[in-house]
């Protein structure tokens, strides 16, 4: 059982970081970023190129992945989403644009990096054993890094000026603008930050599970689920949703093992029942 | 409706029917491109499913879950035909009704969600349908159901109304007529629905659910009704598709299909009943044309899509809706 909980926490830390990026973009821009999974994949491939092929230190690779995705996010916001939000009459249009971007990134990643499953060498060797708990050190390190990123993100949102500005924007865009917050700029920053978080997780996880160009869509779906469980647009909700999904997955895979591959089916159905009772998730605001 | 406008509509319908049932088959016979029968049947069936999505748009919800109902309908028909030996013609309406019934059960809770939440949950629903098909014993898991017999003859009092499809030299031709006829029926039904009292109630719900509710519109009931009709169309489309392909797998309708159904509606224009038909035709043939570009197909397709959104974010035929106001 300890093993199951440890696995759940490890998964949850990754998932929470993915969900944070998605929820940040949603909170600031009201955009449902369909391309989040693809951004994750891109981050994974950047680390594969820099750490796996060019043999540079892992930290450098991770920074490269974060920088690439931040630039990509900023460019997408500046040249696509901002324009469409301004011109479109219905905010759903951005969803369509995001779906287009997701397809585009899918195709581009496939063309650039090929369809093979890619992995890199371990960042640290060895296995941590305690009682009947067995965890490879690299998983512990990756989970630790993920938690460190989450804490850093929360501290930034709480105590820095850009963080305060973005929280104000998420609460009420117009009021924030009236108070002198440059909303256009912080929209750009938020989008870049959200994309960066997706890239960071991709970069972290490539060392353990590897990456291939087809997993973007499924990752996006998982991210949507976490955000729905926790409530869209709320930082605490994203973290809670991530850990809950990680835990459910870990427990489900153990408990439902004998019934075949039904874990996700059960999770989906449980989530629908949960949403019927709490349509806005654990801590979400009412929407629409 | 004035007389001249009525005459105009009748003429338009006559032209449409003549084109679909006379001109296209004649053109195909003349050019010998019988493969087009299959392509056009696919367009017709996808248009039926997209029509369902359009109806959910009409009540103000973005439905990215139509693939789920196409899959459910396809499996319902396939199981009835292969396991229980039903005739395809009987299994078709039953598959549609089964989808409608199931969607009522699912719709009751999820239709309480709005905006992005509803979209996300319907997207997840597509995945639920796929996983269910993988897990249930009756659907035969990942191996799917294959070698489904083609639809047989319909005989009434000894008179053959529709000959069995196996008697045709080219089986795709009768399927084309079946799909085109179903598409015509479904869109005629949709048009009638939108112009009925129910359609006005749906439009009222789209503009403001609270306001409609305060006027005495039974919003929770009506949105389930709309969703059931939408899923019925999805199930019908899926069931005929399976009959053409003679096989169904859990991956027959995936999230990509669900997204495409939504795109068809957007492209064709949301304010126009026949929009999904146009959107499906354009998207399907656009995708087919790009096939020649090989590995760049998806890149170009999505690039064009992004450009379209930049230039025409409100859709090709967008008849503007009164804005609901930002929440």
C-alpha cells in the first residue's frame, strides 16, 4: 500500500504541474488550451535533443525546454490568440483556434522528430528501498523537482508584482485594467508561463517514461480532467485535481488490476458523477 | 412566409434533390468514378452526425462528444445484426433510439455544466465510449466486430421495396442512396424542428437560460431533449457508417472525429441549418485534396484552419447571433 501511495504522489506532482499551466492560461485569457499536451511533448523532445543527443547537462536541457516553450507560448498569444480574441464575437472561437494549434503542433512535431518513442539515459542511478517501499532515485528526484516548481510558482503568484497582477486579472480583468495593470502584457506573460510549465513537465518526464509524438492528445485530456476535478481557473484546484488524479490512477491500477484495463473507465465515470453533484469542481468559480 | 419566398425555397429544395439523387449518380456513371459513391456517402453520414452537433450549438452548448454517440450507435447496430441476427433496417432506428436514451441518462447530469466545462466533459465522453467498447465483452474488445452482413431486402406483403444490397454489382451505390436519403430526411427534420415552437424555445435557451426559465420554459427538460435528438442523429450516422465499412472497432470514432464534427459546424456557419452539410463537404474534400501533399497533409490542413480563424473568426457563413453577453 505504501508503494501505491508513493506512486500516486509521484504521478500527482507531475499532473499538478501540467494542470497548473492549463488553468493559468484559462484563468487569464479564458482560453482552453487544447495544445497543452502537444506543448508537453515538445518540451520532452527538446530535452531529448539537448540532454540525450547533445550530451549537455540535464539542467541545461531543462532550461532549454522551458525557454523554447515560453517563447512558443508568447508567440502564440501575441500573433494568434490575441488577434482572434479581438476579432471574434464569441469566445468559443479561441477553442477552435487552440484545436488548430494542437493539430499544427502535432504535425510539426511528427515531421521534425519522427514517430519513434524516444527515451534518454537516467539522470541518477540507484533505487531507494525502505521497508517494502521501492522507488528509483530518479523518480524521487523528478517528483521533488516538480514539487519545487509548484512551490516556486505559488510563491511567485503570491508575493511578486507580476503574480499579484495576474491574480487580479484572473479575478476581474476589467477591474485589473482600471487599476493600471497592463493586461495585454500579463496575458502574454501568463500564456508563456503556462506553456513553460507544460514544457517543464515534458522535460522532466522524458527521463522516466520517454516521449513520442502521439501522446499529446491523451495528455491534454488528462489535463482537462484534473482541471475539471479541481475547478477551472483556480491554482489550488489544479494542484488538488492533479494529486487526486495521480492517486486515483495509482490506486485504480492496483485495485482494478484483475478486471482488466478498466481504471480509466472507472475514473471517467466517477468524475462524471462527481461533476453532476459539483458542476464547478472542488473550488471552481461558476462559469457561463 | 410570402409566396415568392416559398416558391424560392421549393425551387432550392428541388434543385438540391435533383443534384443529389439524379445529377451526381449520372455524373458518376458518365465518368466511371464509382469510388466517389463511397466518399459522398461518408460526407452524407458525417453531415448527419454534424447536424446533431449543430443542434447542441443551437441551444448554446459546444458539443465535442458526438464521436461517442456515433460509436455507440455503430456498436448497437453491429451487435444487433451479428449477435442477435436482426435485420439492419430494424437495427438502424433501434440504434438511434438507444443513443437517444443513453444520452438522456448521461445528459441529465452533464447538461448542467456550461461553457468550457460542458465542452471538456463531452470530449472526455468520447474517450469513455472508446474505453467502454474496449472493456465490454459484447463489443469484442480491441478486435472489434467484423464481417457484418450488408443490409438485406425490405419486403412488404411480398413486394420488394428495397432489394438486398448484396444483389448490386457495386455495393457502394445503394449505400450512397441510403446515406443521401437519410441525410435529406435528417436535415428536413432539423429544419422543421428549428422552425417549430420547440425551435423557438431552443433559441430562447441559447440566448439566456435564466431568462427563458423565468418565462416558464422548462429548460432542464428541453436541453435533454435537444441533446437526445443530437445523439440520435449521431447514432444513425454511426450505424450506417458501420454498415458500409462492415466492421467496427473501438477506434472507429475517436476524439479527432468528435473535434471534426464540431469543426464542420463552425465552418458551415452556426446560424444556418444546412451549414453542417456544407462544412462537412468542404472539410472532407479539402482533407482529401491535401492527401497528395503526403506527410505535410496535417500541417497544411491545420495551418489553413489557423489562418481561417485569424481572417474569419466568426465562420464562413456566420449569420451573427445576438450576443449572449460575456459572463
